[in-house]
C-alpha cells in the first residue's frame, strides 16, 4: 500500500477487519517489519489521539518515529507556487518535502481544510504535494477531506460491539461554536457505505456531504425519525460542505441546541451506543450524562486508533 486516504486503499474490508483483530491480539508480533524503518509524522494542526496512537502503533511495529509540528519551530511554509516569497513564509513546501522525505521511510500527515476555497480543499492540494514530491508512502492523519484512520477505528469498534448482523448506524450532525472540517463525517460516511450496516445520515438542510463520500445515501432531515431503532449513534459537527449551498462553503448554517444529543434523543433508539471521534464539546455535541453513560464507546473507540494505525502502517511496511 503506497497511500492511505480511502477505504478502497485497504482492499477487502472483511479481511482488513480480520487483520485488525489479529493485530489487536498480537500487537508486538510484527516487529521485524519496522526494524530500522522511520515514520515521520507531520502536523499542521493540533492532535492528541492521532499523535499518540499513531506513534504507539509505529513503536509496536519496531519503528523509529520523528514528529514534526510545522507551526512550532519549523520555518513557516509557503504552499502556493508562482509567488514571490517576501512575506512571513521562509521556506517552500517544494524544498521542505524532499528534505523531510530524505530522513524517513514513510510519512503520516495532518493538514486540516482551510474552509475558505472549496476547490483547494477538495483537491487535497497540500497532501497531494507530499504524495507527488516526497517519493515516500503517505497516509492521512486527517487531511482536508478525509480522516480514514478514525473511520477504520470506528468500524472496528462497531464490529466489536454490534448485537445484530446488520446494525443501524446513524451519523448525526450536532451544533458547535466553531466552523469544523467535513473530513471526519466524509470518511465515516464512506466507510459505513462500504460496510454491512444500515446507514442513515441526519442533519439540518444545507449540510449535505459531498456525494464522493456519502454516495447516494438518503438524508433523513427529521433527527427523531433517524434515531428510531438505531444501534449506534455517531455524533459530529461539520461546517457547510458547499454541495447544496456552494456560496456557504465552510460556514456555520445552524446552531440549534435541539440537535444536541441528550438522554431524550437516546431514548428514541434501540438502546444505542454513543460514539464520537473526540475531542468533543460537551453541552454542544452531547450532554454529560450521555457521554458518561455505559452506552458511551468514546474511550474504546479512541483506543482502537492504535489498532487502525498499526494495520495501515503494517500494510505500508509490507509494501516497501
Ligand atoms: C478529530 C477531529 C478534529 C477536528 N476537531 C476540531 O477541530 C475540534 C476543535 C474544537 O472543538 O475546538 C475536526 O472536527 O475535524
Ligand atoms: N479523533 C482524533 O483524530 O483526535 P485528535 O484530533 O486528538 O488526534
């Protein structure tokens, strides 16, 4: 595997989930693969889970790890071509990328959407420069439009906890005080569409996800109807994806607290589990009693990030 951005990069999903179970039961069993190999993790944005779980996964595999926070100590990077660099940016990505690549065998990158120019974000302009100019395998640690390590961990968690062969999984929008990217819901929708689940998305009008990820899934705009009979509730905020309202790309269209997931919402379900990728804004996305309830899976879900990362890095190492 040379790049990891989409569910299709893993090939057969059933086999990938079986490999995840194998890795979870024997996470130190593949160390020869990573011996004397170096992972470079590049962060353009903050992180807790991705930073820790991906480093842990690489160490499980016997690798060396370098972590670079681009905005803390590195030179400010110019990402546009054809500009005169007489401003704050001291170095161009086109030099920095091959230099960084010379110190590692594979690269993980976090670079969130700018939420200003939809074309720039949805073309994955930043990360595709790393793919083009590093000469190294590159995997997403949340880029402008995808967060596949999170979605893979989410699916591993659903498989571990489902009580029926084909559970009903609901992706619900919830309000937030900031405009957030669509990467997490994009990947969650893409991976649920590839999995054997009864998938429903619910959100206010205007928040329709790009069909590239959501496919032709029917949105249920009535949140209560969507929740009825659900086995898993996956809550997340995202800003306007600019699909049905192009001029509003990246904007907050709604902040209605009626969308916040509380006990009444969960009472509409089939005693559903609650999931969220974290970090989560309590009181906006979900109430304290729901996220602290026995039905909340947010901690084991975060723990499975180590497993999804280890399977992905293992696949990349096997292809070196
Ligand atoms: C894994 C999620 C990362 C990011 N979340 C945030 O930026 C939340 C920041 C905040 O709540 O202040 C997002 O929504 O894509
Ligand atoms: N869920 C997730 O990716 O968390 P971080 O942003 O803390 O890495």
